[in-house]
């Protein structure tokens, strides 16, 4: 059976009150865990309890015989004697507990099926023993064990009649457990058993029928035991463990609740009274009181919370179920009166002192305490009694009221300014709350009554605790914060922004490489990364980047922010965090950053929001700067964590790019704003921040700047006041003092009027409305300006929101002035005699059009001002600053919208463009400073992924920068002068000839340089279409490898018409022979065959023989070049797109042939083998791209013709290779090109003939 539903309300909870009817669930199979017959098991438990009772002196002489004698004889006509009746009566009065078990035995004789067992009748005798107070600990423990066994075995279940009342009676009985004290260890065993009963009562299937009151009472008991410092550590930890288990069950129940409307058919809640129903939903009648710690010599003091000021705790209503724990250090019958510290607001197990005539307990150690619990209040006793006597009244199953009350109490324990709450209590509450949100955090967010507790008090207390110096408390606090953000993120947009900014500010040293403003990274046109020191005024817009209130730092506006920043530079040593605290804060920050969509979420929700800070940019800068080892870092692991997180961010982008599909982009994410619109917002935001900064320096200058950028626009009448007023109110980065002075000028009266009309004063008292206005700017200092602002405010208030008793505008003005004067009178320390309420009323007598203002109204205004000062924005410091900032945050959160999760790759290009410079800098630094292969592998992976992303997003400048940086790391860009040096020695290794050059030895000794070479050629080979300016660096490396005989032979083969295929020589056989002498030997084409194929002539002398180490270094280079696979670089050259192909041809012309030197030279230019090598590259590329001959032909002919035009000063070999190359081009493309293209061939042939 389900609950009746009203329109618009979805309900799924059953009417649990129907479970009171017998045999309601007889159709369902009953599973009993015990193989022993259930009747035998119940009788065995009865015997166990009664046997334990008979072992006690009080019960040892009693028997169950003749207790009910007399009734049978009277029914048979016999007369009952007076003595026998008195005896039986006395027996009945002395043994009520034993009699209960006798009645239970009799009842069981008539029950045939376990489903027919009345749960209330079954449990009641055991509960009477538990609640009695006349039993010992072992007896109470045995009874508790029996009840636990009934629930665990399934004998008591939802199938039993009266299960609802029975379970609530069980809850009440267990929390009111009483027994005579003995030694502390034995007593705590009973308390442990009681905790186990509470746990199974709530976590079993029957727990769903418990009422809100029962659940609250059980949780009070557990919380009380967790906070009693006189209990042993084991018992308190056990209580905390039980609490966690119970909280798991409670918050799992939230997943079954559809909404906050839960209807129960009771006579007291008719369906046509929604107000009463709503009251029942939010739990106005349910109350839990937070526990208080008992005094103990070992009680820990509160951790010093470095918060801006005390935050007053919410007033706690008087407890409705309060009990007390009295402390007794001996076995006297009467306990000592409890002190105020010993009063426990929650229900706790009771151990009552035995009478003096009973067994005397052994003396306890001096520090051992015995616990005595008094009866609960009369109200709850009557409630329990009513539940027992009237089982037909339906009980409401627990739900939101109990859950909300539990959440409220646990949150209240976190208040860092409530000094009666110890650190141990806060840690206990944090542990339980963390589990609650792990289990049901997202379910909690569905209910407004629960969500409001989390977004306000819970977050506020957690953020304050995040500044504690107590490492255990900080660790639990940060873990809970991470859990809250993971499960509650859509509803904590501004709270998360505030906390992340706090972490970044807290973790950033005030100076050094990792400081927030210490260094910036830039990439020049050649792709080289540079670091620049940033001064205080180098980027002032960054100082006001965040629009969120800095409640931890006491910042209210950019002026205060900048002053605080500069002050921190002078007190850097005082702000250093302990190493363990620093790592905890960093781990908390990185915990969120590990979420795959976290970074793009930050960019979408904050950086592109006009009212929020550039949180993504701040975090990327923080991670990159702190990837560099710094003296301020206390652990070598610190920068590695930041570097790993940065790489994780890049890896997440790669995964999204690889997994993107057209269907997901076009279907699931169409509701997200486009990337173009977000970039426009971000650009507009930057302009507004710059305009605010200029306004703070000069209002006229700032307004002119904003007009020029069309932030401030004219309306249809050519007036800018409306647009300007909206900017002045919505831009939080404005200097409040400067704003007040600007609005108070006579020339800006019309603007001031428009500014005032932006406020909604509806249903606001004048003091409340005035407080709203004065929170946006500081009242100017001149009396005329104050008068102008006040008059404008009063006029606006009277026109838009004046109450009926306000006679006219003059009365409104006088009232506004009186409020300002009252605020000064009540809170100015120079005023000795404060104005009383009567004085205030007397001053305003007859000013309301010769009438008085209502006394009740003036009293409300007076009390509001007296208790809560109207504070100007720049005076918000300490506690006032914290309250103001938090109030502003909550107000902004109402209009900020939810936090949007962006599981899409559509924004990755935009965020990669912002992040690539610092990311490449960090990766390059890690590569250069790495001391192990693991770090090197991470850096190499980072290079590969950044190159892939830049290629995917067509960011050619980024790709060029990556290639340039890797090329510079190889050390192969340095050009050496080989003209006058001796030839390098040649060694024979395994039958192969190798040249041991200076560059080969140096390169072979540099392990990282070899890795960089392999990486850069792998990147270029895979993403060659993305390379532009970087071709120059790649070709310079190839040139240096070639002149040092390190290129593979396959790249040195050239075609010749006479000798076939040959290799490019590094030096001619006879360097002194001139071009004219060579002409006598024959034709030009026969000259090439006269050169030796070996790299050097046989008549040269060489450098000294290389050492074994130099030979080994050279072999390392040979293996490295082989791993670079240079042949594959030009293998698919025909697949290059047009733009990279043109860039490659231009780079060849720049690197392969020095046009300027040749043109300016008047003497023969020495033979340069690289000119021939790149000439062959030009010819090969041109032939392989014959289909694009119109693109490559100009580059090829320019290279060749430049050589031929200066043939007189060129080496003969260079000239002849140019001629051969031109002929090969003409022959190779003649048959492939169209007729109109053959004109170019003819021009080439005529040039050759010339």
C-alpha cells in the first residue's frame, strides 16, 4: 500500500502504521537465520536472563511457584485464605520482572508460527529488565544480547504484529538502560552491548519503522558516549564506529525519499492543511541537543583557529529530552550533584548506584568513574507510555525531520568559536559527517531543508577549521571538504571558488619561483621560454582578478587586497606553513584537480563568469610555478605532486579529444554555451577589470575607457547614467571610498538617483534599506555630500517602499538622518553616554508631519542598530569582515546559478591556449632537471601529449614552440667551424667505419640530449603537417649530423647520369683544383665521377686517435640517430599539406644555402657539402609533389638558380650537382605536367644553356 498522493507530489514510502495489524505480511516467506527452532531459541534466551537474575543476591531466593495460586481454587468453589492472598500479592509485587517472563512463556504456548508472534509482547520482558535499574550489569547485558539476537536471527521482523510500537519501545528502552554499577570494565562491556543493540535496531530491516523521535534519541545517546572523556578510549571509539554505521543507514534512506512532502493519514494532519504538513516536514517538533564533554584531566583544549573573529553560534532551544550524567567515585547510594560540565544534553546509558545492602563493588582506580543516569523528562516518558498503551495509533516512519535534526547537531559541533566543543568532538563530528556525505551527499542536495544547512553553516565552519594548526583536525576537515565538493558541487559554486582561492593563496610563498606573483613565463617568437620577475605593479589587474570575498584574508576590495599583498612581502617568514600542513593543503587542492573535467569546469564556471575570478588561470599558474623546486618547499615531493597534477590535466584533455564523437557533441551538450561566446565574455571581463582599476585611479579616466570599449553605452536618449549606474553597482572591484566620493559630487546627482533606484526596498525597514545601500560604497566625508546621498536615498525609499505610517518625504529624510546618527552614537568609542530608546523616541517626537512614528517601529530600528552596526565597506575587518563577506557570498550564490559540469572537449582548445606556455615551461624544466627515468618519462609523455593537442587544435605556434624547445635541448643546433680544423679520426667497429667527431663525442655523453632528439623527430614525423617555423631547427640538426658523418647512408645517396647512385662527399679529393682546370678534363657530367666516395682524401692527416670512451660515445650517437628514424621524416613528404610544405621549402633555402655570403663574396667560396645535401632534398621533394608543381617549383628553381647565378665563386661540385638536379627536374616532371606548365621547364633549360 502506498501513500495517497497530491498533485505535483511524488511519494513512495509505505504507510508503515499498517504494520501494526497482525498477519499483514503472511504472504512473504520468513527467513530465520538460526537452524534451531525459534521457540526453543526464545525459551533459551528467557532461561539465560532468568538464570543471570537468580545468580544475584536479590533474586537468588525467589521462585516462580505459587505466585498465581488461589484463582483455580476459587473457580472450584474453594475459599481463599487471607494469608495466602497477602503472600501471593507480596510475591507479585516483589518479582515483576520474573513474572513478565512467565507471561511470555504462557503466551508462546499458543503461538504456532513465528509470523504470529507479537513483537511487543516478546520484547517487553527483556526491555523491562533493561530499564529496571534494579539489575546488575551482567543481567542487563544478557537481556541486551537476547534482544540483539532476536533482531539478528530474524525472529523479530516486519512480519510480526505490533512491530512499529515494539521497535520504538526497543529504541526507548535501550537508550534508557539502567543497571547497578560494579567495576568500570564490566560496566563498559554492558555499554558496548547496548551500542550493538542500538546499531542493529536502526540498521536492520525493522529500523525503517522507527519514528523521528526514536532515531533522534538513539543518535543523542551515541553522540553523548562519543564525547564522554571519562569513558575509555576503546568505548568512545566503539561508539563512534556505531554512530557511523547508523548514519550510513539513515542517509541511505534519503535515496528512497522522493521529495520533502511526506503525507501520513492521521486525524491530526488533514490533507487540507499544508501549513501543518510543512511544519512536520522540516521537523519543527523534533529536537536534538548537541552533546557536551564531561570534565577530564586529559581533555584536549581547542585548537587555535586563526579566523578573522568569533562567529556567534545559533541559539540552542531548550532540550526536550535532556538527561544528566552524575559522577560518583564511590559506591554510596546517592550520587553527587552534577556540575554544569557534567550535564549531557543527549540521552546516555544509565548505571545507577546499588543500595548499600546489596553487593558492594570492588574499589575502582582513582581515575575510574561510574556513570549514573537519571530518568528522562516527563514528556518523553508519557510519550513512550502512550505508544505502548495505544498501539493502534499510526506512527510516522522517520525521514527528513530526524535527518535534518541530526545534520544540524553534527554541524553545530564544528563551530570553531564554540569553546565548549573540543577538538576531539569536532573530529568525531567530522568523521560522521564525512561518511554521511560519502553515502548520501547527492541525495542530501535534493532537499532544500538539508541543502540550506550545508551551503551556509557547514561550509562556513569547515572553511574556518581549514586554518587550524592541529594536523589531525586539519586532515579530517580537508577530507570532509573534498567529499562535500565532490557530492555537492552543483550547489557550491561560489563556496568552491572561495576555498580554492584560499588554498592557492595559502600555499603560494610570498617570494620565490612558486610565489603567486613572483614570476611569469613567456614564449618568444622563436619558441624559446623565458622567465620574468614580476614587480608589484607589473600586472595590477591580476591583483583584483577574483570577485569573490576573501574571507580568510580580510580583503574587501582591490585596495585592501594590494595592501595585504605588499604587507605579505615584508612578513614572508611569518607566513611560512609547517611542512605537514602544507602537504595536507596541497593534497586537498590536488584531490579536486584529479577529477577529469575539473579544469574545464573551472574555466567554464569561473573564468568566463563576469562576477567570478580567473580560477583556472590561477590554478594552472600555481601548478606550473610550483613544479619547479624551491627553497620554500619543505618536501621534495611537493613540486612532483604539482607536476603530476599538471600532466594529469593534459592527459584528461587528450582522453576527451580521443573519445569525442559527433553524436555526443551534437546531442548531450547542445545546452552549453558555445566556446566563442565564452571567449567574448572572458574578453569583456578583462576589459571591465581594467576599467575598474582605472576608475579607482581616476573615475573620469575609467569611465572614458569603458565608453571606448562599449561597456558603458548610451541609451536611446543619449544618456549613459543607466549603464554607468549598473556598472558601478555590479563591479565589486571598485574602490568603495572612491565610489562614494564620486556619487556624492553635485554633478553626479542624476546618476546618484539612478543608482539608488536599482535597489529593491520592498518590505524593508528604512534601517535595512540603508544598510543595503551603505554596503555598496563608503559614505563620503563631507557634510554636503552626506546630505546629498541621504536625501536621495530617503526620496527613493519614500517613493518605492514607504510604509503607510510615513507621512511625507521630509519625515523620511529626518528618519534616515536619525538612523545614521544612532549608528554613530551606539558604536563610536568616543561617545561616552549612549542614546537610550527613550532618548531616540524623544528626538523623533512630532517629526512625522506633527505625528509620532510608531513606538514598535522605532524600537525595532533601535535594537537592530544597537546589536548590529552599519559598517562601511572598508571597515570590514575581523569578525565583521567575515560576516560581511560570507553574507555577500550567500547573496551572490542566489543569482550565480549552479556549477555546470562540462564533460566535453569543445572547450579544450580555449583552455589549452591559456595553459600551454606555463605547461611547456614546467615540462621543459622537469626534463632538464630530472634525476631519474620516471621523471624523464613523465616529461616525454607531456611533450608528446602537448604536441598531439596542438596538432589536433591546429595551434601551429604552439607546435613550433615545442619543437624548438626540444631541438635546443639536443645541443645539435650549435654550428662548428670545420673549414680549418683537422679531419676527424675514423674507427672501425664490427667492420663498419665511423667518424669520431667533437660533436659526436659531446652528443654521445649527453643522455638527455639524445632523448630529446628521439622525441623531437618522433613528434615531427607524426605531426609534420603542424610544423611551420620549426622546420628551420629540424634542418639545422640534420645539417650538423650530416657534416659530422652521422646521417644514415640512405639519406646521402644521390643520382648521377654517369656513375649511377653515389654518396655526397664531405670534401673533394683535390680541394685546390679550380673550376677552369676541371673543364679541361671533359664535360661537366663526367666531373662527378672523379671524386672519391670516401668522406676525406687519403693524403690528409687526422687528429689524435680517439679514446675508448669517445668511441663509445660515438656509437651511442649512431644508435640514437637510428632511433630517430630520419628516413621516415621525408618518406611521406608528398602527404604534407600545402602550408607546411611551403614552410619546409623555405626552411631548406634558409638553412642549406647562405645566399648573402655567396653574393657578397669576391673569392671562391669553400665547398659546403650541406648545400648539396639540401639541393638533393629540394629535388626529391619537388619530384614527389609533381601534382603541386606550381607550389614547389618556385622554391626549387630559386635554390638552383641562385647557385648557378654565382657559379664563378661556387665550388665545382656544388655547381655540377645543381646542373644535374635541374636536368633531373626537367626530365622528371616533363611528362607529368600540363602544357601551360612546360613553360617553366623551358625557362629552366634556357637558364642552363646560358
